[in-house]
């Protein structure tokens, strides 16, 4: 059930990002196109909440505070959402509890830098395009 909630949350974030893009013609960019953890204070949250696109930006159902780990390839038991964008494209990820939960869109299928690494079994990604 929590993995289904994670997918639903990523869909909400993606919808808000598309609304943001429709108004500004870009996505909220991360510093140097680096990953950031969605932790209650991230740049994506500031952009989406401040613009009224999604308030609050949802956190992972088991999120208990910043893990200090913005890389979706590491620490696959730290449940969190991660985001990165160069302004024209974005990627948002979630760490899943059940390995088959990421089967329809694993991080290793995208340009996350997670391949070849075993986190494709637990990392789920939403992206544009």
C-alpha cells in the first residue's frame, strides 16, 4: 500500500511540475543538475509550494527526516523522494519497499546513473520527457 502511495505522490509532483512548466516554460532547476532530496526544504518544494502548484509537496510515507542522501542509487532502505532538473527536463524518484513495485518504471531504465547497480529493483522513476 505504501508503494502505491509513493507512485501516487510522484504523479502529484509530476502534475505540479507540468503546471509550473506551463507558466514559466521551465522546471525548477537543481544546482548543477545534481540530485536533491525532497525533505521539506528543497528547492523544488520552494518553487511548487510558493507558486501554489502543490502545497505541501508530499514526502515519502515512511520519511522520518533528512537522510542527507540525495542520490537515488544509494541507501535503498532510506525511504525518500529525490529530484533533479536542468530546467528543461526532470527526474523524480522514490525508493520502494517491494522489489516488484518498480517493475513498470525502474530507475535503471532511465539516465539516473544507477546502472549497473542493484537499486533498479527498488528505485522507481517519473520523468519528462
